C-alpha cells in the first residue's frame, strides 16, 4: 500500500511539473509580435530600427529549467522583473547587464547560456546602484551613489572583488572604462568632477574638471561614455550640454544649451557614440534620444513620450555595443529597449 501511495505521489508531482512547464511555454509563445518601427519615417532613409523591449528573461526567450520553475512555484515567488533600470551594458559574449536602482542589484541576461540571475549577494548589497562598466578582462564596475564607492566584481558578477573610492567620492554616478589609457573614469556628481583610477591597482591618478559653467567645468555631471578611439563624452546635465575630452582628459569641445525644441537639452542623461562617431544623447524630459554628428549638429531624434514600443517615460542610461546595437534604459516604463543603427544605410 505504501509503495502504491509513493507511485501515485510521484505521478502527481510529475503531472504538476509538466503542467507548469506547459504554462511557461505558453506564456513565452503568447507574447505579441513585435512591431517593425523605424526612424525617420518614409520617404526618408531609415537610420534606426526598433528591435526589442526587455523587462524580464522571457522577453529574450530565456527559459529556466522545469525543476527550477517548479520550486519557484512552490515557494510562491515570481520571475524577477526590471523595476527601475539605469545603467546598461553588454560584455564581449553578449550578456546584458542592467542596473536596477529600485531593487538594488544588477540583472544579468545570458542568452547563450539560457540563464538569468542577479548580483550581488546579500553581504555586498548596494545602497543605491546607478551605472555599470566592464573592462576587457571582464571586471565589472558598479557605482553606488549612496555608499560613495564603486564596487568591483568578476566572474560575470558572481564574485565580489573590492570597492574603490571610499572617502574620495561623494556621489558617484556614471562610470566608464578607458582602455586607451588603462583607466576607470567615475563621474562624481556632487563634487562636479570626473575621477580617474588606474585599472591595474585602482590607485587615484587624477581628476577632470571642477564646478563652473565655463568649458571644461561641470554643473551636476551625470553620465559618461568612452568611444572606441578613447574620446570621453560627459553629460554636463545642469549646464545643458555634452562636453568632450581627449583620452588624457584635455578639453576638446562642447555642444548644447537649454531649450524645449529639437537640438536643445532639457534633462540630458545617458550619452553614447556609434561606430560612425555619431553622438546619442538621452533626454529624460523630452522622452527621446537625440543624435548629433561629431561637431554637435543635430541629425535626428527617435522615441517620444508614451508606453508603447519605441516610446519612453523618463529614460536614463544608454549603451551602444560593437555591432551598433543601442540599449536604452526606459526607467519609468520598467524596461530596456533595444534599437539598431542601420549599418547598411550608414553616414547621414
């Protein structure tokens, strides 16, 4: 009798497991088809194409194993979703890293390995994470504005290494790696400057800028990006401009001013550069991304306010990978939207 009961229990368990598996498969398969959205509209030559909208693993067709789903079901927990994205970046193997400021961790979406997870573990929790950068050796740097440090991880975020900047940084926000000079660059918003650390030993090497409105000075800088040729681009948010520096920190040029029409800035945040040297600037209040040429002349914009695909609600960070794929943190829509700079139609 006991043997029969055991068999019945096993069969019942397997039935539940495969029922859950079927439900998850159905959930993935039932996602509505993504629209084909391009900018600008015809008859102009398209330059930007919408690719995807990511809020959870299933949006990238990442499926957890059946038994992991089963135990998740038993615990009454649900799939971890992005709540408040800011910093975003990909590594050389295509993993997508998204800093979630509300949840105080980093989401990792690994399509090749069919896996998703978050870090750090409890003993190294963030106070208020903002931005992320990854060097060529796979070291991951995450700014923590509340703790006043940058935390370093390796092994795809699974292993904590150390912190940088305690006692020096007041409000670290944007972070970027400059492989040309072997430096980690950290935007310190409340100190109105950019701190330079040596990637070899993380010793302080110097700083860029100080408080002010003249060129080379900052008023609440926020985001930073280093182009493939080593140029440094900084969102000088309350001076309503983008400033550009050489790889060794010498001022090169600036563009932008406050305004409420195309070509002006209202709340510039994330900045990035594509393979042609075009400069992308996220404006949180315009709810769009404006694209400028190397001289700072407006080329076009994409996005706009809303909740649909290709629309934004207080966007923040941006990253462009080596394939000119564009990742935008659509913060209040709780997602990262992905776009493609259309290489076949390069050169505006």
